[in-house]
């Protein structure tokens, strides 16, 4: 699309303006559009052409079949993260069985997509979610209320808010982009999505290193750690967790595009 924008943007924006879905839009293609709706549609298109993501314009993104409110306080949930959910659910069933009341935390929850989805998929789980950003937590709380998911939200950095408990499952999709990679990134992402949720020091690896160092004393046995990673970071992140959990089963898992995207660490299984 011209300006390098989302080629589906016009359709998504028009569906939003007309308050319909794809099928409804197709059925209304030959109906006239009101001047007010046309003006609103054109305003959205112009804002998107200037770089604002469609999801921030319409105020939501779909994730795992549910609508999550998003604004510029949080990253837009990506389809790749749905694969982290799938991989985690499969492993939880195998490790803990169907009925165990697991204690699960999502570190750096952003919009709450991971934590809320896990709670809705595993209603018996006790789910907590942390973030260093109060604005992000506010967005996540709105999503939890809207989707009727009971989540214990905590403000703080990495493992600081979860020090006083033991956990069965720890999930995280932390900032993992190296600062020098910014030159290759879309201006849509750079101008609008929160940099604190994108970039990390030590070539994007610092938060994985700190998690690997901090988690050993916070886990029950058995336990599961699931992380989303940058596609070049598999070996480095796996090594952090091999050092901290030498007896654990550690897997680097590819996403649907055959890129390394997840690390799973199974402890004393």
C-alpha cells in the first residue's frame, strides 16, 4: 500500500465506522454512506497514512478470538504471541494435569493479553500480572473487566512484585529489541508503540538474563517458564536458563513462520 501502510487498513477502518464485520461490509457495498461516516472514515485514513496504527485508531486488537482494548500505553498484541499461549496450554496439561490449581504470573503484561487469555482458558488458575507502567496496568485492568477475567495486577519491575510467593508457571513477552535495531524498524511502530515495551539493553537480552537469575527461588516444583523471544536470541536466552536451571528441559520453539520465537523451560518434570 502507498506509504507502506497496512493493505487491509481501509476495510478495517470502514468496518469500524459502519459498526459491522467483514460479511456485513460486503452486503452493504452498494449502499450509500452518510456524509458523517464518510468524513470520519477519511479522517481515520489520513491519520493512518501519517503512521498511526489501525489498532490505535479503532481502539482494539483481536487476540486469541477476543477483543483487547489498546492505546499508546501498550504494545499491540501480535499473532506470534498466540503461539506462546498454545504452547503453554499444551505443556500445562502435560505437566500439571487437568485440575491442578496453578499459580501463574505474566511478567510485563502490557494490554493483559497473555494473563487474561490464560485465565479465561484455565478458569481454575490463580493468575497475576505485572508491569512497570501504571498506564499499561490501567489498560490491562479495563480489558480484564471487559472480558470478566479475575486477575491480580501488580505494579513493579520484573520479579520485584512477585517475591513473596512461589509460582507454578511464569510467562513473559518482555522488551527484546536491541537499540541499534531501531534503524530497520517500521516508523509506524517507532512513532507510536511504547519504547519501554520494545527496547532492552545488552542487545535486547538484559531482561531474560535478569529473569533467569531471579526466578530459581520463586518457583514450585514442578514449574514451567514460557518466554517470547526475538528470532535471533534463542541460543543466548536458552543459555541463561541452562545456567540457572541445569537439570531443566529447555526448548527453543519456532513460530508458524519457522523463526525461533519461544523458549520453554520445564523444571523438575
